[in-house]
């Protein structure tokens, strides 16, 4: 079946077409530039941008793939988690299409989509995988069985990895979003220059929070270190701070995730979400997974940040498994639980 996927949980309007595991087209429009001067996403601006971009992006996707709306067999849309206004625009478009075309509607989970998009790149998931989904809003470790059954093994107790990068970016005076800027600076810095704390990795923590993460203490440590430098009238070595901070985040994420793979006896790790674009994480994960004999699957960067392909991929998976479609009045859920794949 040909599945049309629509993503609008944040500031990207994504529309994609997937047949089975094959991606026909992935069209994205972003309002990120409109938010940059505010230093964060303004939901009202994002909603309006989705409204303007929706029909043109759908048309562009259909034209590029050389199909018509009549060829679409099912419509998938992000039901949550995300910003209510933006989610509502996507859901309204998807409902209109499903009703107008008389096709089933599937309201799916954005965070699970960040993992399942990898099926379009690296092929069907094995029966059981662990998925590390790291983004602007989430840092979660999931066990995924049969692509659509999700168990939460851990998550961040405070900031998400991308959020921590964006906050550190702000304190270093970098433009929003800071994540990619820190990544770039870190490439020429020394990751061993400053030893920043690794949150929740001490053995005494581990008993309580085997796979939970915490990044806010690390962010505070970076702020203190930078302030101390400034107070002493010394220049802040941006590259070294970025590299040492990025190394601390990548270290904690990979160490805990690989330990969880061992504990769960799972030999395939999928990494997804906007923060999986991070080169320090990608490098460390590749090295450590190779050493641990774990197969690592990370999609190319354009499928890590928000896109329609991830929603069409998950839609295709739930259709393939014969799961029941969502009601046509499907509610959006800004805090949709990660264990819920479909509404
Ligand atoms: P969620 O998926 O949890 O709803 P989101 O959709 O806002 O959150 P994504 O678009 O998936 O998040 O990811 C955006 C985040 O990824 C931002 O915090 C951004 O700074 C971060 N990010 C993107 N590229 C990089 C990079 N190369 N290095 C570090 N962080 C990055
Ligand atoms: Mg985004
Ligand atoms: Fe996302």
C-alpha cells in the first residue's frame, strides 16, 4: 500500500510517500529561520507556517513522486508528542485527506517515527532492537519488538540532549539552534581539555536509574567553567569547551546504551532523532558498537531531524501489521506516551 505521511509536530512541515519499505519522496518545508531571532520555537508562528506550507508541500511530494492523491491507500500523521497548535494543523490536513479520499487514517507517534525511519534506509528491523531517540525534546532508550511494540527502558530526568546543546549554545553566544554550531566548533577542539561531569553514571546512581540520563548538571558545569574564565578576564576557548562538552554527552549516551544492549541481550542498536545528527555521538557510537559487537543503525542526517518520511515509515509499518486505523476525529496528544505507537 502507498502511505502518505504528514509531520507537523514542531517547525518542519514534512510530507512523504512510502510503499512498503521504499521511500518515494520526502518533501520538507521549515520555519526554523523565522524562530531564530526569538532563540526558540514560537508555536503560533510555527502553526501559521504549517498552514501556509501544507498544501504546496503535499503537491510538491505528489508531483515529485509522479502519483496522484487517488493512488494513496492510507494517510499517516503525527498525533504527538509535540506542540498542540502545529500538531492540530497536520491532523486537520490528514483528516481532510482521509475523509475526502475515503482512506484509513493513522495517527502515529513522532518519537517512534524517529527510530522506525531507519527501516527505509537500512531495511526491516530484526525482531528486537534497542532504539536511542535523542532530539530537542527527548532522550529516551526504547526496546522495540516487531517494529511497533515499544517498552521504555529509560529517559532523561531533566534536559534532552539537543536541549542541553541548545542551552550551552546560548551561553556560548551561538545562534539558535546551538546544537549544530557546537558540533562544528567541537570538531577542531580538544575533547580532553576539560573534564566535565558525566551525570548518573556513578555505580551508586546506576542501581536506581540503570538507563536514565541527566544533562542539566553538565550544562551548569559548563556555565560555571565559562563564568570562571570570564571573571578571571581570560578568553574562553570555544572549541575546547564545545569538544569537551560534546564528548561528555556522547560518552554518557553511548556507555549507558551499550550497557543496556548487553543487559537486554540485544545486538542491534538504532539511533534516531535530531540530535543523532551530532558527529561526536555518531563517531563514538560507531567505535563503541564495533568494539561491543553491536550492529549500529543510524539514518543519514536528513532523516534524523524532523521529516515526513519517519511518519510515512511508521504508518507503513502499522498498516503492514493490520493495526486498526485511528478514529477520524483523532485527538492530538502533546505528551503522547512513548509506548503508544498509534492513537
Ligand atoms: P522531538 O523530536 O523530541 O519532538 P524536536 O522535533 O524539536 O524534538 P528534532 O528536530 O528531532 O527535535 O531535533 C532538533 C534538535 O537536534 C535541536 O536541539 C538541535 O540543536 C539538535 N541538533 C541538530 N543537529 C545537531 C548536531 N549536529 N549536533 C547537536 N545537536 C544537533
Ligand atoms: Mg526542527
Ligand atoms: Fe523530532
